[in-house]
C-alpha cells in the first residue's frame, strides 16, 4: 500500500520512515510538510494539494503536532484515505471521537497509535498480570526534555501537553497491562512561569480492590533516563524497565526481544487495513485530560532551553 507521511520532523525521521522502509506492507509515496522533505519522495506543502494530486495514495500517517492534527486527519478521511495518528491522537478527547465517528461513517481505518504498547516486554507483562490481584503500582518516568525535544516549541504551547508527551507513554502501558481500569484521584502539575504546559506531574490513581497507583513524571532529569513501572501483586513483583523493553519478576530478569515499537505499529496498521477495522483507544488521553481537570497548578521557575 502506498502511504504518505504528514510532518517530516524528528519522530518521522527517527521512527516512522525507517519502519515504513522495513515494512512489507507499505511504500512511502509522498510527504506533506511546510519545512522538510525526503529525498526521492513526492513532496507537498499542504494536505489539500497532496489529496488532490495523489488519489493513488490510500493511507496517511500523521506525525504533525497534536494542535494541528485534527483538520489534517479530517481532510484525509473525507478524501477517502485511511489514517494513522501519532500519539497523542489529538489535542482533545472530543477531536478523536469525532475522527473515529467519521472513519466509521466512511468505512475507513483509523489507528490511534500508542508506540510504547509495542515495547517487547509489555505483552508478556499483561499476560503475567492477568490472573493476579494487584496491590500497588509505581511509575517513575523522568527524562531530559532538551535531549528528546530540542527546539520543539509546540510542546510548550497549549495543546502540546508538556510532560505528558512522554508521560502518556507510561499511561498507555498502564492502561494496557492492568486487568482492571483505574481512575485519577489527585494530581499536582508544575508549570514554568514562561510556559503553557507542565514540566512535571505527580499523579494518584485508585481502582477496584483497593489498588493504588502513583506516577511521577519530570522533564528535568539529566544523566540516566528513567522509564520504570513496578507492580506489586499477590503473586510477586513485576518490574518493567527502559520504557517496557525489559521485564523482571521478583528481581529475576526475563529477557525480551529487540526494541521495534514502530515496526509493531505498522504491522498492526496493516492488520487493521486488511480487516477493514479501526483501533481507537483514548484511555491514556482521558487520564491526561483528567489530570488537567483535577490537578493542582504549581508555578515554578521559568524554563530556559
């Protein structure tokens, strides 16, 4: 299938383009971007010009910031194209629901991706937890924003979600592996004086059976980066490290396969297209929306990149 990428930025170059190149299901046929292109690939500056010029390209991967993604996704769906959404799938939950309804109405595939769910240890962790009584979950997700988002101002603007851009990866794993759902009970969000989105967040969740979940997100960590989830159960303690790449039970490491999250995304997209179905899970985004609704705002020193 011919596919176009909209938004030729860091995530597209680091992940999407290499995974499309390896995929037996897709051929990169076009790019849509105001500022960048891919050598040897048909290029367009707007979604409208692409849609008009290339009716032969049936699928579109949207890698643009969430603030501008909705209109591009809607235009693509209205033009009869299948759509893959980079995470988070939209700037609001309502946007994603609207796109899902449009895809259903048009008989098209919409795939709201959560790349961390395709980390090699996530599926084994979900299977191991399926019959356990979970007592407590601790999430530590701390990284250096200067390293992972250099010069990307959109993340600090309203709709860019700030620390939840990486934090939602942890929430996507949490909502995937937990046998029962949890709901937010409290949040503290740290906003730099000069930014519209938070640089750190501390969240508390509760669930059936008295399970307690805490999450500590921070974008100011230098040195080693932390992407860790610990789950205490009646059958032992599960640890997911490196963003779901490694797994241990009661301290005993269980080795998993190589990291290939975006390869997994495109394999799943191909499956959905063959089946004529969509996959749109907004549960991680709902937790983020609840954090903004329920969270206590704490103002911190200005952030200077």
